[in-house]
């Protein structure tokens, strides 16, 4: 069911009309009292006019800024009024107020298994807004509860589709690709909430961590990965420096090295460049050979 606008009458002018009508009813009653030979028809008109005024008072309702009034007649949807201030419609219309303001909520910490099967804790902040009041009221039983439950379900589905850490170049991970994950989460939630007349403005992860039972083991794995990556970079740099040193020695003809001495120099240079501690040189006071 889609939202459709309906016209409403400004409340202040209508209130003035009803006050004038009630004043007329009082005048008719006062000028046609039964004991003073008044007209019965005038008394009847006064009573009917008073009854009409009392019934019409039920047609007033207030619409605040960024709010909509969903009107129905005996269970049938009539239309939506978004005009601000005191409004008046058919007194038999039932008006249900729906907030159109931007709202947000933070989901609880959910424990799910990421793509690699490791248990993680994840939570998100969802920014949303009702854009179709008719769908929000009539398509779901309680649209606020619907938003909360479906958002958590979408968060679970998204978390299980990605690994916690990036293992391969070009792969998307929960921890390293915040923008891509946020976009996917927003689309996932929006798809679930479209039928409730809700627009998801933004969805972002607010908490992400390994579950306590594996947090220490995962920390050790991350440290090992960092050490391996650092060592790989050091070895690559050291090999390049040794190659450059040998090329320059040969090009400048500083010294001629046989294969055995060349291998020994390479070994010594790699120890110096790759060692964690400063090396202690050994000075050879005799012959080179």
C-alpha cells in the first residue's frame, strides 16, 4: 500500500466556525425557551446544531514538523496529511501519527562466524527514516521493531560473507575495508526494509573484535603474520643491497673475488643486513687467503 496525500482543513478557521455555530445554538435556545412561548422547531435546531458541533470537535488533530497523520475510515486507508499545525478532517476519520524524523539506533553486540568460520563480535549503527507512512503503518505490524530485527539479521548475513582479516590482495575484509562493508550493509538492510516504507541513510560497523575465546590465538597469528611480512621485506632489501655492492665492486675493479670468497662476502653481508643485533667485526691481520 502506497502513501497518498489528502487535503485537510486548517484547524483555527474551523474552530472559529464551530464557535460561531455553538453561539448561534445558544442564542436559539435562549430566545425560544419552552415557558415563554418559544418555537419547538428552533429548540430542535439548537439541539441538532449543538450535537453537530460536539461531533465536529472530534475531527481536530495536531501535526508537528516532520510528522505525518495517517487517516483511516472504519479500517480503510483514506490518505496521509503532512501539513503542520492544527488540522481538521472528517470527525469519523481515525488519525495515527508517524514520525518522519531521521532516527538511529545501535544494535547489540552479535556473536557470529565470519567467512573463515572464526567467531567474532560485531555491532552496527543504523541511521534510518520513514519515507512512506502508509507502508510503515499497514505493511508491517510494528515498523520500529521490524527495523531493529531486520537490521540485526542483515548484519549477521553480511558478517558471515566476509573474512575478519584480508588474506589475499584485492580481497575485502571486515577490518580493512570499512567503506565497502558499510555500503554492502546499507544495501542489505535497505532490501529488507523497503516493504516497510523505510529508507536506510547509513549503516556502519561500530564494534568489531574476535570472540574472547579465540582473541589471544588470533592476536598471536596477527603478530606472526606481521613478523613474516617484515622479515620478507628485510630479506628483499638485503639481497638487493648485496647485488648492488657486488656489481659496483666488479665495475670499479676494486677487488677480484673468486667464487668461494664471493660466496663468503655474500654470506657476511646478509648476516649484517638481516641480523636483529649489531654485528661484531672480526679483523683479519694476515693474508686475504
